[in-house]
């Protein structure tokens, strides 16, 4: 009987450890203004995604830590359970092996930017063939999708890679390239930060629709809390808080 009591106590203790609610969550990202802002090796200091996450975990009564690291390092840390998740991400099949995604917290679009001075009558496109003969600039490490990769291989899309987004915008503004590819929330912010407000445009047709989500590692103790995170997201949307966050520049 004594042994049975010990066993039952042990099982009860283990169950409570297994289902204990985490008190701290660590979500990783590289710098991606204005989604998240900060320096590599430090904690995020601001950004739209950071503001949304802060409000979510405040409502869940869980302490939030948002370290800024190189992107590939973040993915590895999440994969091996050394980080709970990513501050913002898009769904991809190859990542489902080690992480899950929440509902979208914002939906934007990938767009082609151009300078008004270069195309004073505007520019619209139907297929990648419309960009033949033009120079397109992106930046190293950014994934633009299979269609862009295929168009580059076919030679109809002359895609160059700058070392970062700021450098890409500089060469576009200088007339070295004709188009620049980026997520609209990020691109608009970077152009205006570079003093180019009202000097750039985008075609009406987007490159892709981009649903930004929060990614949670399958080895993380907060993985089981994804439904609760989604509930808090729904609350923020219903209360207009996410809309308010985007009205305030980070």
C-alpha cells in the first residue's frame, strides 16, 4: 500500500510538471524594421510585431523575451528546442517538421517598387516576362518564392542581390536598378526612412500575399498554448488594438 501511495504521488508530481504553465517565453528574430527593431545580440526594442506579442503575452500573464539573432541561427535554435519560437514568420512546408504557426496577425503583400522618376506613366505587369530587359534588386537572404526563382532561372528576371534592404533601396533610387522586391509593410517604412516619401510607387498587382504569423517550436512548452495565443489575437483584432498599433510608427 505504501509503495502504491509513493507511485501515485510520483505520477501526480510528474503530471503537474508536464502540464505546468510556462512563466517565460523566448521568441527569436533577426532585425526586420518595422516588424521588429533591435540589434543582433540584444533584445528587440520595438516594432509592430513586438507590440502585438507584448500585448498577447501580457494578457496571458507570461513574461516575454525577444532576442535578436541572425535568422538562420534562430531557426536552428527553435528546431532544437533552445528557443520557443519566432517573432514573426510565414508558413512554409519545410518548417512544419519542427514548428507550428498561429493565426495571421497581419496580412500584407510582396510588391515591386520603382521610382516615379523612372516610370512617370506608371508600370503594371501581368507576367514575369514583362520584366525582361529590366534589372530587379532584392537583398541577400530574402526568399521571394518559387515563381521568382523559376523566372530568374529562365532568364526573364534579372535579379541582383544587395547585402541588405537599405543598400537595395539606395541603388534603386540612384537608377542602377529598375525594380526592388519587398514586403509592403517593410518596404514602405524603409523608403520613407530613406527620405523617399512620395518618390516611389508599386504596381497594383502584388507579387504575393504575405500572411505574417507567430511560429512556435514543437519542442517548446508553449506549443500547447497556440489556441490560447489565437484567442488573444482575436481579442486584439476585435478591440482594434492591432489597427491602433499600425497607426503609431515604431
